């Protein structure tokens, strides 16, 4: 997607042009469609254009309003443009030559901050208001977007990517060691707008920020995701028909590209369902959907693999036979090295610089798409929490919270509808989920301080942090045991939305590709949180609503597969044989990692063990913890002041 940056100095005087030029230089790179800037006494803005949609050829930012009172810069991929155009009084011919940035400008002029309720899709933008000498920062509800800001010497520095801000040498950046330690936790989720740099924040989803003439910050949240169960139809088929309409419209609104469209395609249900609707829509335009699937480089012993699915090629081939409008590519990147993921530019990413095994194939697929000239890639990343959500804990939740009468009524209905006895229903929908949840909790607490990332930190560093009364390591996943199912789902969904949108934007913007996720469509989310939650686990079938929707649309091998799929299962073997990374790793520990904070001996020991016996690391998360903490160490070195 497009990128943007700027500086706001509300109390007057020229803005820091040296800092502005440093951000501009850091942002400018090949593969985009031009850089434009605007500089005034109190505001300076820059925009790096990526033209994807037909109307984007008319886009020019920073954008001035016709009245001269507003200047806007941002990145946009707006959905349901026809509806928005009608609200704004635009004719169809006018809408076709009106870029998303202009629609956002018109929406703000008409509704001010309430425009956020009318702008749907992936977007984040900054608006300078001359009349009040104020700056407004706004971000979408659930999309792929990012907006960061840093207050320094009564100036606001903002950007769509932390890498541009960290390129400014004169700013007083300081690494937040509290967040550094928290981020070493395997279950860490970004929250409250914090990054690895003190006073450098990201604007959270469904928020806007007003910065006034005195450089004071006023936040406001405009949308909440809640499990309401407010929609009740008489027939189950009505839920499926409505879901079909909303889901297909969400994808249709996103198939608006003048070139080819690609998709990250696994053998899972979410990306497969996206591929079904997207390819059908593209068929109308006489196009095929180009899919990219990561496959293993190494053949592994079945004893190591156990019952996991590590090669999803057969699923995608089944899907391609089922769908003639799908053109698949299978990639294993035999000549790619892992150390490029630790590039200095990547290590300036303060939101989440952590390298994972998935980082390898995500970056590889994006590079492959770029070589083919594809600028628009679909994903189905949020699908596990939306379209194919699994109501696995719905019934056990009733038991835990002693909702015995409600549980009995549900069990009675289930026993009747699923043609199984009461014992079968209780066993599969209460006992098994409850046992798995308790097992997970037991393992989590058992390993909480034993096998987490703290083993890579020096004891003195930990002692100094833990002795601080303000320090607290937050558990972002484990909630109070008696928390209701609805609250659990709300927390999980909101946490996923908050982290996924920023992560995907930062990866895609860095590689000049547009990522869009139809499973994060807010209309889709609103619908799926408003229907009865027992529809997701019904008649003894997991993902019942999804399977009802996609019946005869996806091959049975995908639709009814319940085995665990692991796309990066051979990564330790690739990792162990990557000599280039070995050289980089040795150099990093010899010269880079701060020995007063990181245990370099522990890094060396773990790396040696993985390299010597990679097959021993398939049953645990040692390699994940190693990569997590090594990438945090590289970030710390690159950004020390």
C-alpha cells in the first residue's frame, strides 16, 4: 500500500526540514509510483504512491481541499465505494474518476470526525486543519493499516511506518526495555498503542486522535466489537444465505485492480473460501486468480511429522481441480537465505521486528508476486476468528459458569438435532473441550517461567526491571478461568485485529504490495458477532456455519479436514543448513548483541543444538523462542542511542 509521513509544529516556526528530508530519503524506493511532498510553516507532509485500483491513477497526495482549509495524506483502499458515493452525492461518472483519498476528504468535510462511520476498508490518514491549527489522525475499524506518531519538543512526527521515523537521527529515541521483555513472551500481543520505542505509539483500530494548537493529545474510540446475538432468524438457512451475501460482497468490493490479483493460499478453510469467491468474481472480468502456496523443501521422516500435515500441495491441487479459475504456484525457495530477514531496515521496525518461521515464506511469496507484477494479494488471516470461527468452548463455558439450565437446554437441542444420544453430545461438546482447555492451561503455567524467552536475558537486567514498581508482564492470552465465552471471543478477536492489520501493512508496504483480507471486513465481523454463537458448533460439527456455507464449493479434503496443518514444519532443517545465516549469527554475537542484557552464551548453545539435531525441535517451540529473542537482540543493537 501507499506510505506517508509528516511533521506538525503547532506553535509556529519552520518545521524541521532536515528531519523531513531524512524521512523522505528513508521512504523513497523503487517499485512505487512516485513521491510528492507539501511543506508549509507549521506542517510538512510526504506521500509515496502505490497505484493499484483504476481510480488511483487520479490520486495525488498530499491533497488540498477546494476550500483550502484541509490538507490530507494517508493510505486508502476503500470498500463499498458506490454506497459512499451516493451518500456524498456523486454521480457514477464522477465516482469513477474520484480516488479514495478524495472520497475521504469529502467525507471529512461533510461529517467531520464522524466520517469514520462511513469509511470502510483499509485506511489510515492524517488531516491538517488550518482554521484551528490542529492535526487529526484517524484509523479504520479492522483493516490492514498503520499510523505511528512521536511527540518531541512540542512537535508531532507521524508516519505509516516506524522505519521512516527511526531514520531521523536527531530525535531522542530510547528503547523501552519493559516492552522488550514483554515482547519476548511467546503469547505477547501488542496493546495500548505501545511500541519498542518510548513515546513512539501506534494509533489503535477504531481510534482517532486530535492534536490541538497546544500540542495536547485527545484520543477517542468510535467503535466496539461485542458479541450481541441480536439477530435471530426462524430458519438456519437464512443465516447461511445472509452470510453468503455479506461475504461475497466483501470480496467483490476488494476485486478492484487494474492488474492481476494473487492470494496466499494454504490448504486451510479461510484462504480457500476467499479463493472461491474471488475467482468467481474475477471470472466475470475474464481473469484467473493466481495463488501462492509454500511447500516443504525437505522430505521428513513420518516419525518426526507424526499426524501433522506439512505439505498442503494436495489440498491446493484438489482446489484447483474444483475451481478452473485458479492458477496455482508452489514455492519452496531452495536458494533463499534466512539472514536477509534481519536486514537493518527490517530491524528499524519498532512495532514487531520479530522474525518467525512464517516470516520466511511470507516475504518469499511477496517477492515472487512482485516479480510477476502482482501488486494486490489476498489473505484470509482473520478467518479463524470470523468466517470459520469455532465455537469450541461455548458449551463447556456454560458449565464453568454454572449455567446449568442453559446447558441442559442446549444439550437437549443438540441431542435432538444431531441424532446422537445425550451422552455422546456431552462427551464431545463439553468434556473434550473442557479437558483440552484445562490441559492447555496446565502446560502454559508449567512452562510460564521455565521455557519462555527469559533464558536469553541476563539476570541483572531482569532483576533491574522486575524491581521497578511500574513493571508488569501481562498475559495477553490467558484470562480468568470463569470469563464468559463471549468475552473470551471478544478479547481474542480484538487482540487479533489490533496486531494483524499493522503487521500485514508493515510487511506489504516495505515490499510495495497491497494486502487485503476479506475475512476482516467489518460488516462481516458485525454479522458474525450478532448471530447466535451456538451456530459455529452445531449438530456435533465444528465450524458448522462455515461448512454449511461452503458445502459443494470446496473439495471435501479441505472442508472436512480436522488435522493440524503446519506450513513451516521443515524450517529447522532449512535453518540448520543455512551457512549464510550461520556466518551472520556469529558476527552478530561477536560485535552486536549487548552482553549486559543478552546471554550470548545461551544463544550460541541453542543455535548449536538446533543445527546439530533439528529433528529434536519439532515437538516444542525452542526455535521459535530463539528467533524471537535473537531478532529482539538485533533490534536492540540497531537502535541503541
